[in-house]
C-alpha cells in the first residue's frame, strides 16, 4: 500500500504542477492555478497519514516506510524550489518570460552555491531522521521500527557523496566566465 501511495504522490506532484502551470500560463486561469499549486503539499499529508496508519496498524517497518520518510523530507526541503524552477521554465517557454536563473558557472560563487545546496541536502537528511523518530515514537515497538533506523543510517551516504561537489568546487574552482564588453 505504501509504495502505491508513494508512487501516486510523485505522479500527483508532477500532474498537479503541470496542470497548475498550464492553468496559469496557457489557459489564463490564475485562481485554478493557485488552487492546484497550493494542493501539492496535501500529497505529503496523504503519504504521512498513510505511513502512520500502516505502522500503527501493525506493519513492520521496512524499505517502503523509509522511502516514505525520505520522500517527505525531500519534499519539505526541495518541493518549493522545484515548483519555482518549473514555473520559471514554463513561463519562459510558454509565456515569453525571462530565461530561468542558472547557478554561477565557476569561481567562489559556484562553490558557495554548491555548499548551500549541500546544506539543504543535509537538512533533508535531518528531517528524515525527525520523521523516523516520530514514527518510532508513535508505534512504540522497537522490534517493528528498528529497520527504519537502519534505513536512515544508510541514507547518510547521500549527504556524504553529495559533499564531493562543494568540496571539489572549493578546492579546484573552475574559472568564472568573464563578461566581454
């Protein structure tokens, strides 16, 4: 059940996002667009409630519940910026808006950008821990929730591997593009 809801939430995210942006820029239905885009976080609530119901109903935690926690954490930290990114792309392509923002190409500005992005990954990892701790507390059965702890420990690989980018841009910065007059 959790995997189906997780997949449904991901599909629903992109569906609501696409319909929301099409409503805004193609069909000129601003209120509908706002309603669709504001409903995106409700998908996270659905996933959270489903995970809690499943665990409280006696399910033993496994990869599905860990993925749900990781998905929720990602959505909390990166959901808004993903929507902003898609909005800028859509506005540029279909509504004659300015080109979307791009991160700095090199220099210390790029290193700062990469460190900021890495800190957001670290924040998502921390939020995944909070969600897991909340599930562990709600279930109150260490034998059933221990796989969640193991899963989140395994997720530590993500921020550790992601640290390669900011470290590389800091130690070996690419030259910033020069602006020609």
